C-alpha cells in the first residue's frame, strides 16, 4: 500500500512552519520530495513523519522532573476558572490547547495562574486516534 503524498502547503501546516521553509528544506535536500501528476511538489507521508520526528524540538521541561509519562506538553497557562471545589485550567502548548480539570485546592497549592509556564502530563490507557478520509 503506497504512503500518502502530502502537498507542500499541507506539510507546512502540519509542521507549524511556512510553505517557504518547507520548500527550502526540499531544495537543500533535507526533505525529499517528488512531483505529482499535476507537477506539484509532494512529500511521501512516511518521509514527512521521519523528518518531523528528527526535527522535533520541544521546549525544555521547566520542572526538571523525571516521569514515566511520555506525553509531556510544556505550555503557558492562559485561563483558570475556579469555584469552591473544582477548577478548569487551560494551557496553550504550541498550537494546541490543553484543558485540565482539578481541585481548586490543587490550583492554589501549585500557584497556577494565567502567564505561568507549566507542563501538562498525559498518562492514559485510552488515547483515541481518528484518521482522515483518504
């Protein structure tokens, strides 16, 4: 089964960079590309995945804590909504918003407030992956 072929603009969006940056990577040979039937540059999906893994540079973890959880997202707290018992904490982790529900006591104990750099840790036995139609 052939891998999906991804257009430059779509690859740029997935990697969080400009189309021009992807074209420079292609022109320098860092990212292999071919031409599709319409003559547009396309990138093999498996090659793009390899490139993304090799060039991923997450921000440093400010906690310096070791953890068995692999899914750690460094981000900025953007909103905290609390009542007397529970709180909702929103973080911006790169282009993604992560929302956590926790006790208001935990929010106070950790000093969570908008503008604080924090780490969202996701350790779950259930992670749902949805595929786009091809």
